[in-house]
């Protein structure tokens, strides 16, 4: 049995060697060519994978830079929002103080000079949208976080435009009726103060009161727009800090 097994093994080795020697040159060429093609194809796949990895890494780096810049811009916008809110709330307070003075027999006091001067105000929402515009030009999809991307678009495209619309309404009211009415009844002094030309005339003029009420309503709408926007800006800043790991 041992002899037969050895003979069979020897025979198989001979046949395999003979079969291998019978490979034609053409077949050898195609085997070699196929191997070369596979290596080239594998090299291309690896190169593409490395290129995609580098591209994604650069995109993530750019995303972090832009989001960090946007956070800084929003912090500045928040300062302007708070300043404008202060001015508008002071305007509402002056309006209420003057209306109370006109509706009652309260005696004159010098603090009213400041409140008469504060009946009209003008604020402009100064905001920095440069990073947002850069992000739009590159592609807003650069921001991977869907919730964050939607909030960014909402703040800049909706909330900021809403403030601009309310500021435009207030400014138009200044030119259309409030300033002409105030100029007719008040003497404007330095440092934003004013004094009535004739208190009795003002108290008897229904247009003066009506204009003050209308303007107070418009300023109130602008204050609401600022307050709502402020909440959204604070929320966006918090999400940006989480996203960039601050």
C-alpha cells in the first residue's frame, strides 16, 4: 500500500508539472495582463479613496472655520440687538410718560424734557452676514448637521429680514407723520431733548396723541421682532458652540 501511494503521488506531480509546462505563450500573456490590470485598478481605487478622504477632511476643516466665524458674527449681532432693544424700550417709556402727562393735570417737571426728546428714535439693525453669504456660495450642505443647517437658514433668511421689515416701517412712520407732528409742537434741544412750544395746544391736539399711539404700536412690533430674533440667535450660538467643540 505504501508503494502504491508513493507511485500515485509521483504521477500526480508529473502530470501537474506537464500541465503547467503546456501553458501557451498567449495564455501567459493574458494572465500577466490581467494581473497588471488588477493592480492598476486597485491602485486607482486606493488613490480615489485617499483623495475622497483628503477632500472630506478639508471640508470638515472649512466647515469648522466658517461655523466659528459665524458664531463670532452672531455675538456681534447680539450686541446690536440688545442696544436697539434698549433704545426702543426707552422710546416706549418716554411715549407712556408723555401720554400720561397729556392725559392728566400733572405739573411740569424737567425730566419731561428728556421724555419729549425720546418720543422719536431711529435704530438700524447692523448685522454681519458675510460668513452666511460665503457658506451659501460654497454650498449650505457643507454643514452636516441638518438641524443646525436649518436653524442657520431660518435666522438669516427669516428672522433678520423680519427685523429689517419692522425697522423700515418705523423709519417710514418717522418721515411720514411723527417727525412733522413733533416739529410742529416741540422745540428740539441738544442731546436729544425737546420741550413743548405750548403745553395747552398739545393737550388739545388729537392728531398729536393719535400719532404717538400709532408710533408706539409700530415700535412695539419692532421690539417683539427683536426679542424673538434674539432668542433664535442665542439658540444658534449654543448649537454652533456644540458643533465646533467650544
